[in-house]
């Protein structure tokens, strides 16, 4: 079945880069996503990448996709204390026919001043 | 635009009670979903809808019902609440199934 794996915790110092990793299982996923959840809030879509791309950059965020290894990563440059949150990786299996997402358990990013 | 609105934000139920969690979106999105979030479990799909009049089960549908009589509304009904349904519930909607979902701010439900 489909599964998305992430490490549960990451701690970095303010100003450093953060790299959050994710592996997924469904090779038919056409889009992969990164969501951010701040305490007490819903999930906010950060970025997504189409499966025929290797990289996508959006300001401080860089997404890398290795489709052969089914590995996705999110790099946050110049990490700030406001980036402290839980980050969820998600895939869209079934080739998008149902439009629902399979989420990882989330990586809690802690940014130390 | 309000986006996705969930009510109530907090609710305490007694075992066996029933209730409806409300979800409304004003973006004319066809796709809507309900997830529950539990510590250490991530988000799990309960039910989803691909348009008015069409619903289907997700990963954890037992104990929940949904209906989609309009594009805007997608209520989630708990038939007979159980402590195992204590969770945070999120409703989400999307115009295009590929371009990600907009989430509501959640309903925190406690069943005692």
C-alpha cells in the first residue's frame, strides 16, 4: 500500500539551512507536496513539485525530487525562528484520479536562536 | 474570501452522543475531504467528495457519515461518539486535485 515516511524531529540553529527528507512508495504519484502546520493551526500548502521535475525553487525553499529512489526533500535556507513548525510530506496516489493525499507523520522542526 | 470554515473549534461529547462537524468553503471547489490528526499518526483520510452528490470512504471511515448536497458544504457526522474518536478533525478543499488542498483550522473533539 501507499506509505510516506519522514523523520520525526529536526533541530537547527537560526540562520542555518534545514533539510527535511521524505520517502514515498507510489511511483504513480504525479504530484508531491510539502505542507506546514504551526501550533494550533491547520495545514498550509508550502509548495509542490510535479513528478517530471528534479528541482523546484521558491524563495528560501528548494524541493529536490529523486524519482528513482522515491525520495523528496525540502531545504529551507536561512532558517528563522518563525519556521518552527511541523512539516508534512504528501503524495497524490492513484495518478490523481481521486485527488486525495497520503501524508507522512510530519517532521517537527525546532529552530534555536 | 473566508476559505475553508470549520465549526465548532472545540467540542466535548459524552460517549454515545451524536454530532455534526460543519465544513463550508466559498471557493467553489469540487474536491473536499475530511482528515483526522492524532499524535504520532499524521493525518488519515476519513471521507472525501469529488463533487456535489458524490462521496466515498477513505482510510478510516467507520463511525462517520458524510453527505454533499451542495458544492459549498461537507458536514461530517459522528453517529455514536466513542473515546477513540477523540482527535483533531480537518476539512480541506481543492479546485484541482493536483494542485494541493486548502485546509480549515480544525475542530478539536474530545469524547469522554
